């Protein structure tokens, strides 16, 4: 079974667009607190790397104020309602380092090869129909020597949290993300790419539900 076949699931673009059109008005209120440690970790890694940055799945732009002015940001997202909120945030907070916010499919980025120094995807890889293809696209647009930075939920292998995830997984298409998500989806993808190297995997709060993953393009 290929990495792409292993990572595919029953989430479609239509599911994602429908779910995040519903989430958009309440997204910041629901998710700001629980995801703040992950966004801070992702922004910290981006700020250390610097350069031109692609924010994949920028959503409502919660992490945009966390980037330093030295990081020049282009954000993309499939959900236009989420992006409209991000655009308001950029305008209200005067984020001059945000160069553009575009409606775009993360699995089919329209940028040329090696266009960015960094590609960052906070809380995105569980929401796309094909995670491996999305990561392939991120790797394609990053320059040699650049970084792919992912913050993502990694599913529990056993115990009460794994039971909750299994229950929620039946509602993945309505939620707009996969509650069950194995590390192997990312780990096997990295292993299949000799041009990439895992340089950091750090468990994050709250309760170790998320991980910061940094990958270097050789």
C-alpha cells in the first residue's frame, strides 16, 4: 500500500468546505485556547527560520500576529469564509508582513517549485482528503535547505482518548477533520522521501494531543 493510499480517507473537499463554512463564525471562540500552544510553537519555528513563508490552511489567521515582521507570509486556505476573517485580522492589526491571502487547494498549490523558504501547516494535515499529497506539495514549493513545519494532532494508540477519537471518527466528514490520525501517515511519508529529513518531533500541550514536526528539505 502506498503512502497516498494509506493516508486517504472519507473526507472530501466538499466536506471540508461545508464544515468550515459552518465553523467560521465560531472558530476563534472554540479553538483559540486549545490550539494556542501549537500555533506559538509553529510561529516560533517559522520565526527562527525566517524568509518567505507559505502558511498552508491559514484559516482565520490566528497565528498571523505571532510571526515576526522578518517573515514574509503568503496564506492559503480552501475556505473562503475562513479567509475573509483572516483578511479582517490582517487589516485590523496592521500586519504588513502578510503579502497575500488566497483561496487555494493545499493538494494543488499553484506556486512554482522552490518558491518559499518555509511551508508551515498548523492543524491542517488532518483536514485534507490526502495528507501525503498535501505534504508533497509543501515539499515541492520549499527551496532546498528550507523547512516544512507541521503542527498536528497525533492520535492515541490506546486508552480512553483513543476510544473518544474512534467515536468522533464516525463524524469526521461533519467535523471537517480526522480525530484518528496515526503518526505513521507522516512518518512513512518522510521515510519515502530521500530528499527530506526529520529534524524535530516535539509533543505539545494540552495533554500531548498535538506535535510539532520540523522537516528539512536536503
